[in-house]
């Protein structure tokens, strides 16, 4: 059937060929204090 993927490629995949990467969070969420300051600056 054309709807089913070929699992042969997945079965022969070698995880050792993958490179190790370090993930870094670039867009951090604002703190509660920061949001409070922004809220008050919009009021005044």
C-alpha cells in the first residue's frame, strides 16, 4: 500500500551518527516583577 511508510529506513538508522547539540533558551519569559512594572507604566 502507498499509505504505509517504509519502516526499513527507520530500523537501520544509526543514532551514533547524530551530533550532540546544546540547547539554549533565547526568549525567556518575563518575571512577575517585570510584568507588574509594565502594567503600571501603561497606567501612568
